[in-house]
């Protein structure tokens, strides 16, 4: 299927992996600040 090769390309998955790594790192090293941000962030 040609669409599966294009639908979620490598650069997109690398970007998601990078953001996920940063988020996990912040959650581990700064849990209070991370949870405060998650609880009080603006959804705009």
C-alpha cells in the first residue's frame, strides 16, 4: 500500500519521538513543575 509509506513518514515520527523524550525527561527531573503545567495549562 503506497499510502502507508507516505501517511506517517519518518520525519514526522522522529519529531514525535523527540517531543516524547523531552516530555518524559521533564516529567522525571521536574515532576512538580511538569504536573503544575499539565494541570493549569491554557487550552487555547
